[in-house]
C-alpha cells in the first residue's frame, strides 16, 4: 500500500487510532495513579492486554507505539507488532524525543528529535511501522504567548519530520497540540489554533510534504481547563472547531484525528460526535486518543493480569463509542450500557 492508501485506511469509517505511545516518564505517571510499579513486564502486560481486546480491529485502525513497545514480545513470544497486524491494526511509532526549552523564549517549548531521524525511521519501517507521530506543544499563557517564533520553529520541525517520513514510506501524523491547560476562553483557543495551523501548513508546503499522504492530529477548539466561564457545549466546540479547520486546513489532507488532551472520556466522545453530526466535511474527522481511550481500562486493569478481561471490556467500550462518534452516531444514553 502507498502512504496515501495507508493514510486513508487509518481514517476508515467507524475507526480511529489508539495512542499507546506514552514515554517512560508518562507511563510511570499513569501507573503511579493505579499503584502499579512501572516495570518493563507490567508495561508489556498492560499494552498486550489492550492489543488483545476482542474485536480491536473493528474500531481501531492503528496503534501508536513507543520505542520500547515496538521491540517487545507478548507473553507467548509473539512480537506485539505481529499481534496488531494479525488483528487488522496498523502499527505506528512515536519518533519525537519530547520537548525542551526554546532558547530566547522563556516558558516556551520546542520538540527535539530531528538528529538521526532518517536512520531511526529506516529501522522502524523494518520493524513494521507504517506511520509515525511527532508532537509539537503550544502553550497559551496570556495575550502574548505563544510567540510567532515558537510557532515557526515547531512548525519547521514538524515539516522536517513529515518530509523525512514520506521519504521512508511512512505516513506522518503531524501533531501541533495547543494545550488546554490555562484559563483562556474558547475564542482565544480558536485564535491560537488558527495561527498555529496556518504556520504548520505553510511549513509543510515549503518542505514539499504530500498532504494526501499525511494525517493532522490537532486539539479541538475548546476553552482552557481553568476558564472562569466553564466548559463549552459539544455544539459550541463543534461549531468553533469546524470553522477553524475550514479556514486553514487544505481539503487534500485525508483525515483530522483529534487528541483528547485532558478532556474527560465522555466529553472527548461527545465533542467528536457533535463535529461529525454536522458533516459532511472535506476531511474525515476521527480520533487518535490516548487518555480518553485508556483511562477506564487502566483503572479496571489495576496492574493485575487477573483483571485483564475487565480492562479489555472498559477499553472496548470506549473504542466502540468513539467509533460511533467518529460517524456521528453516538448518543450519551449509550454510556449506561455495560462494557
Ligand atoms: P491524549 O489523547 O491523552 O491527549 O494523547 C494523545 C497523544 O498522542 C498526545 O501526544
């Protein structure tokens, strides 16, 4: 399959992406929350539990893996990549190396990981990765942050990464995340997300990235968690998000796959559903959720293999409901159904 075919398959109707690419530091935080030691064996057991969820391939098109996971075997010796492929799920890989301080811009961040990236992509492709992910982080702090300088350097890195991926037959997921931390309004998120995406698509064009062979992974347009006016309704989030993307994202991009970014499980599903209920759109609107797909499953699993079935049930429920939301067919009443 060409990278264009892979990109389209990842946003097939009823399906979306599981982000299971938590770095060592992030997965430790998640395991701390359930009182489980973050050992290599427990990380393998947890992720194997998710990947073996019955029927995973009906709702999950692809899984983003971390470097450790793409090299790991299941308890019975099967490589986890083969397990996914066997279930009809496309394996992918996180290739950025996280954020560092942006020099000359106190408090702002730039994503690292371009040095040696081509060689790493060649190896990941051999290990079975058909797509990759790179996350740029944009923080809203007051009226003057982010700076255009911060948007420029992060967009430049995203475009360099995306061009290298396409050279190596890997679909780039381009993830410029405007954080929902902070007390900003939905209007301020709209403004910053619009500016960010303008900058990113400029850089992608400059660096000759094939828009039909990539996916965009953005935030929704949503107020900050500490916004004094509280949460916005799914209808308001949908209207603002669609207006933003219509203005700045070329129709050649096959799919927009949202991150959940700290939204609750049900919010992330309801907002995606509201966006799709307003379709048709020029792109597929789907999900690439980490926390909003895993939160309930992690709690139900609790670090113990004895709870694997409960963990899979909780995960499958979120995958199914997000799969419905991805087609605008979700109803909040479905939340009461057993997992
Ligand atoms: P969340 O859905 O938890 O935001 O994670 C998605 C992701 O891959 C962030 O880079």
